[in-house]
C-alpha cells in the first residue's frame, strides 16, 4: 500500500499578506514503543496569528499562563531565527498571538504548534514559498526529533526519522472509526525532566520487543486494521521509567483496555494518557476517568490535513 499523499501547502499571495493565521493540530507521539518515531495528529488545535511590524522586535500575546508565555517567546524567537537563516530573508519583527486548545507540557505537542505556526506564517508573509517538507525539516530540527513535527505538518499517522540530518516521514490516513480517548491530568510534565529518566542503553530483549511492535503498529495503521493493533502498545523503552512522574499511568491504561480499548499509551512524555477505541468509546472514557479524578477527558478523532493557513 502506497503512503497517502499529504495535503498541498497553499501558495503565498504575490504581495504578501498583512497578517496570517495558521492552525496547527495537537499530536500524540511515541504510541508506546515508537519512541521518537511514531506520531499522529489530533483534532485539537492551536492558532498562531502573525502580524509584521517595523523593526526587529518580536512580541507575543497569549491567554496562556505567564510562565508558559515566557517559554513560548523563546520557541517563537528560535523558530523565526532558523526560518530567516534558511530562507536568507532579512530578519523582520512581528507580533504573534497564540490561542487554542492544546495544553502546555501535557504531551500533546504544544511546542510544535508554536514552532510550526510561527514558521508557516512567516513563510506566507515573506513569500518564501517553502514546501511542507521544508517546514517539516525546520521544525524537526528545532524539536530535536521529528515524531511530533511530522503529524503536525502532514496530518494522519506518521512514521518519521532523521537520515543524515534530513527529516523523513511516511504518512497514512487514520480511519474515521478510530477514536482517541484522551485523559489530561491536572499537572504538567516538562519534556526535559521526562527525558532525563530514560536510560542511555537498553537490553537486547527490550530493544527487540519494541522494534517488533513498532513495525507491526506501523503496518496496522497503514492497513487501517484496528484488531492487528491489540497488545502492541506495551513499551519497555520509556514508559516504565516515566511512570515515576505519572504514577497512575498503568492503572489508567489497564482500565481503558478492560473497558474495550484496543490499547493505550503515554502521549509524548506525558502527562496525558491516551487509548485507541473503536467501540464502547464512552465506557473507555469513564473507566479511564475513574482512575484519576479531576483529570479532563476528551474523545478526539484524528486530524487528516496537518497545519492549515486560514
């Protein structure tokens, strides 16, 4: 089966718009054993509205908490700097307004929504005419790995990697019957802290365990075969170590699976936990919620198109 073709990037207007709004989907990465390689796009979005200003200053407005806004400012500045360096356009200042529904530091790709929203908007404003692949490359470099950048750019389910510094992704559509039951705890997990817990080396048995599952997960998503995914999301590379930060992890995922989910995983580095359900979706949601009172639960379909210029 050939990979699905990603939606095309809309060309910039000849004169360049006065302001641009870009919608970027949230993502779930890793999907259990697919550490730093598997990801999918969700119908939960953040928006970046970029307006050029005179001079070189970048200002940010956002309804986010003050500390999150400060972090977003760094993400925006780094993204703009790399964009202008790659396009060889003169650095120009802008105002950026960040809004949307993807929460900060919950394992749903919030940093990608900021970075990709920034570079995609600047691509329109400067008429640089970078392709989606070009933008994917920039964001994957900024992230340090492509697992969130790929689905946010192309939509659907993606398997991605870096090959000699070049970001590469294969995308497949996700069947509409696939529903992603999402439990968002009332606490954050900084990615840097979660990564520190992951060991530098792994046993042969654990490595083979994850490699075999990743290959079949990818094939099953490519075929749209939900039944082939059962029992494949158990991980030995990162989730057992990150459970120290999310002690409810195993209980939440077991509850979802007992209620009828195909399987579940820690979304990104957490704290969000997610189950794939085809049937008994509401029962899965209730079962997961009972294990962590106070958490927010959502039932999300996949996003098929990736980022969009509005």
